C-alpha cells in the first residue's frame, strides 16, 4: 500500500477542456491586533489548482484545515494575502465572474417568514434575472430538488434537509456554469444524502462543473472525478478517483495517513 500511496502523488485532469477555475499560489493569512500586538494565523497557503469544464472536484480535510477559507476566496468573499483566483479567466472579485457561480453554504439561512417560492423570487430579483422568465425557472428548480409541493410553505416549517434543498435551488436558479458547495450533505439523513448525491451527478451530466467540500470520504468518492486532500492550509495530494480504483488505493486510508503524518510533522 505504501507504494500505491507514492504512485498517487499528483494526478491531473486531461487538458483538452477549458479551465473554469484557476488558483495560482493562493495564500490567505489572517491578522488580528490586540493591545499593540499582531497575531497571525494561516488560512490557506500557496495553493495552485486548475478545475476544468465538466469536472467534479471534491475537497476533503479535517476541521480547521482551510476548506471554508478556500471556498470564500474562490467566491471573492475574502481577499487573498497573495496569489490569484480566476473564474473563466476573470478575477473572482469581479461581478462578471460571480455571475457564473452558484453557491450553497454549509448552513443556508433564509427569512423564516417567507415561503420557498418567495425566497427564490427574492434571490432571482436580487441577481437581476428577467421577471418574465423567473416564475418558470423557479418552478423548474423546485421540481429538480423535489420541493414543488412545498413551494408555498414558510421556511420556518422546514427541516434541515428541506432547507438544504431550497438552498440548492437558490444556487441553481440563475443557471450558473460552476456550482460551489460547502458541505452539501451536512446534517442530512441517509435518504437526503442519497438524493443530494444523485442530484449532483445529474447536474454534472448536464454539463455543470462542481467544486465541493465534504467530511464524508465515501460521498466524495462516489461523486468526484478528482479529490484534493487539504491539511493545515495546504493541498497535500490530488487524486484521480478512477486511477485510485484501478490501482487499488483506499482513499480513506490515504487520507488518514496524510493527516496523521502531517500532524506528526513527518510528511516528506
């Protein structure tokens, strides 16, 4: 197994498709001043990565590894200390880049007194969607996430799984080219996890590029083309799921080994 680990150091996608998302030596350092002293902590450091059209890329790492910092940097919600993030060649901080992205946060929040349909109307208007086509699109995405029959119910009556589905409908509403999910299956029951997985696969088959983080190695393995393992702000390895299966690499064992070695300071 040790030889297999070494064989799987870095595996890249074929370069015959356009680059959708590109990270170039991305670094984010947090600074906090108190009583004249400045403390720093590392969010992510020197991350370079290319995600190509039609790829599903899964990011996995322990708590505090930098997954959310990386996602917020991609979304332009955090400004990098150094390095660049580009979406379709456009800096992530520009509105033209963000228009092509749909985002599902780990814990989506909506006004509790609004119905699912009203929530989507609000976000559709906010993003400048055509009022002539918005109603039909809302019906379409609610059907995709199996929430049509609950469209008129207020959000305060929804379970965690139902809120997650509305969040996914909101992310897909403007028909973005790339979808970014932060722990999309977090808090879902087994049925909800399976439905989320099936929907992600269907979205990818329809041509969507997906970048998502997860704590579940099994879910990442079922959905992703490639998996990035992030520890202490660095992506330690990028693995092709197809190649891992061909060579008999166990992703869970590989992940545990990388994290354990890093914590011991023995990564070579």
